[in-house]
C-alpha cells in the first residue's frame, strides 16, 4: 500500500510578530508543523503500523526551512520525504498550491492508494487545498474526518463530523482523507531523529514539474492575501471589587 501525507510548516500562532505595516513578519516568527497535518501524519503512521509493506511518503511545499517538518515526519515513521521548493512557488494561493502538489504526486508517487491531509492550515483556515487537490487528481475526498474506521489498499471508511452530525462514509481507493479532529500519536525520540538524518529528502522545483514562472506563485494565483492585521478592540472593561450586586443592578437599570 502507498500512502501520501501532505504536511505544511506554519508560523507558531503563539509567537505572532508584526511589521510596522501590520503584516505578519514571518522572518521573525518560530515555525512548526501545522497541527491538523500532524494529526494527519499520526493517522498515516497508524495505518502503516497495521500492515506490512506500506510506503509512507511525506510531501511538503515551502521554503528550504520546511525540511524541518519533513525530518520530523521521517522521525515519526515516514519512509520517504519530498520537499517542493522554488522561488516561483512563493505566494501561491490554495488553487496553485493544490496544482503543484497534484503534479508532484502524479509524477513521484503515481501509484498512491490513500492521500491524508489536515483539513486546514492554521495560518489560513481556508480548508480549500484538500478538496482542490482531490479534484486535480480526480479522486473522492472524505473531508472533515473525525476518525478513520478502516483503511486498506482497496477501501476506506471514516466518521465524518459536520456540526453536530456524524456520517459514516465508505469509498474505494484511491481517495483523499482530510483530518479535522485530534489524533493521538507518538513523540519522536532522539534516536528517531538520528535515524531520520540518514534518510535523504528529495527536493524538486518548478522545472522538475514542467511548470513555468507564469504557472505558479502570485502571477498564476486567482486570489491573494491583501493584508493581515491585528484586530482592534474598542470595548472598555470596568473591574468591580466591591458592592458587585448593587453596581450590576445599577448598570442593568441603565
């Protein structure tokens, strides 16, 4: 069985830094694996451990810094890692990102059975890449997955949670699963990272995917992020330490 897990390196949302223009200053922020993608990776590792002869390929699109999350994936148990990195990819929106990922998977893992992704990225929250990727590959997508019930080379069944309703879905492979709920997994140990360092991470760019500058990045993207900013709060708070009931009563009376 061949499994692909798509992972992304995102800024640490607990370490937000801003420029003077109120844009995200990514150069001054710590980065980590996207939480939803970590859950997806945990699911992929669990399936890999259930069967023999499972190849698990971790794929990430981003700058060279994203090698860190691929090393993490190898340490957790991935058997192969691919980084899609090129200056032409910079500022790609969700549609172009899905296109690049789809081209890479078709070329480098053409015999995949299951693709597992996070439902969304913490730095975007669009949830558009999984469905776009499935469309590009012409496969079924099982989005908002709460739990994978069963997954083998031929069929996949999951619990899908939308609002307060849980659906049980089943489909044949190949397919894509987008994880939207926490999935427990192991934490890599030092020896796992040492083992991962002995594995080569494959790096490919636009030329390897037969993509021109005009087909990637901001130039080709039909959408763009106009501005990221810090929300302003104009509410005022009053701290009441004494005569709370009386003062609350006066406030309610107006």
